[in-house]
C-alpha cells in the first residue's frame, strides 16, 4: 500500500463513510501513485538542470577572469614600456589601454552569450521541449531585428575590425573623410575626434569609408623658401646646411628629427622669385612643429647672410634712402598742349548764335 494511503483509514472499512470521502481517498491514492512512479525522473531532470547551470556559471566565470587577467597584463606591459626612453615613440599607454579594454569587452560579451545561450538550450532540451519551433522563431526575429538595426550592426562590426586591426588609436591624428582631428576616444560604435579648432566630432564607425593616419610610421616636414632669382644657390644651400646641423644637435629637435634636413632643389622659378624646397623626415605628429622652427631659423640665417627673402627686408637697407626720381615731378604730355590738335579744337568755346539785340 502506498505511504500516503496508509495514513488514512480505508473507506471500505467505514460502513457509513460518505461518497465525497471515498472520492478524496481515490484522488489521493492516484496522486501518490503518480508521484511514486515519476519522482525518480523528476529528480534526475532537476539534478541535470542544476548541473548544467552550475557548469555554465563556472565556465563563464573562468573565461571572464582569464580575459580580465589578459587585459590587465597587456595594460601592465604598456605601462612598463611607457617608462622607457622610446616608450613615448613606440607605445601610447592610453591608446593601448582603450584598445585592450574594447577587445576584452567584446570577448567577454561573446563568451557570455555563447555559454549562457548553450546552457539555456540544454535546459530546454532536458525539459523535453521541442526546440525546432523556438529556433525557427528566433531566426525570423533575428533577421527582422538585424534588418531594422542594420546601421547599428554595421557600426559595431566596423568598430570591432577597426580595433582588432589597430587602424588608429587614442592620440593619433587621422583624416576620416567626414571629419579630421586627434583621436580622443575609441568605441565600438562611435569614434570621438578633436578638431584643430577644439571642436569634438562624433563619427560613427560605419560611416568611415577610408582613414588617413597621420601619426603612424614617420612624417615629412616641408618648407618652401622664396628668394630673389639673383641669389646664389650654392650660398643658399650652405646656409640651410648650417641651420640644419645646428638644429639637429639641439634638444628636443634631435629626437624629433629622424633624418637630415635636405635641400631638394628649385621647386619653382618665376620672373620675380624662385622657390627652394627644404624637407626633413620627422617623428609622427611633429612635422608642423619642425616646419615652424625650421622657417624661423632659416629666416634668421638668411637675414644674417644678406640673402633676400620675398616679402622681407634685406639686411642693411633700413637706413638707405632710395634716390629721388627726376621724372616724378614732370607731368605727362597732354594732347591739349597743341592748340591745333583735334582735342584742343573740340574743347574750344562755342560762339554765341547771331541774332538781333534788344536794347532799352
């Protein structure tokens, strides 16, 4: 006899037992029999679900900790290199940190989605639920959501590939087509740029079709010097060479110059001027500072050497007065000076018409 039924006296043993009591006893007996027959199955399913959840939580926690440890190690190595002599040239700590954090965030999200999604499907399968209609509905919903949010998906995927390929990072000077400036923040959906005038541009990663990175590798500083065509080119080359040698030995230009300053030659020859091209290979992002310093030094050196720059005043000419032009006080010849010329005749006074005079 099942144990719940044993707790109640049998209705057959009670001669005057009502029918409701007999029906209740029958229901309890059937429920007890159903539980006795299926409790092992229910316990097995519950333990299986509990085991799936525990294993998924442990795997997710282990994967996230491993990814966090990897990101921390990458940031620590970046800080170590930053403290060396070439750290500022080779590694930007903030750029490395943001890139590693973005990659770590993507990896953690993907790992959590895969692990928890797989665990949820295994739990539904353990409950004997048919997954075919559910997967079909999820596929249709995913297509609809993806079509509606295609711009968001495009921005996200572009940001992921941009970060993984290290196309640019914090501190880089880039030209993104729609905007240009210095990168101050890199995200999976939006990149923030600070323009030359201080404005901040928010550029969606999906809108960037081409990127010009002005801070990778090396840069070129170019200076155009316009002088008189009568100046000695050999003398100009010697003066520029002296300026370049002195600049390359001084700090901080000795680090910013990555190559010798070269006189490339004449870039343009005109009737009133000629342009001498000067170029130098510099540290990335320092070409503009090198150009300004180079122009300053070349101007001072040319003034000291007496080489005239177009727009400047040559040395020693400030106190010299230009000779008077004897023709400045002479008026231009006029056609009216000849009384027989057509101009003089045309300007002659017209005589009054002849006619009777009225007198008083």
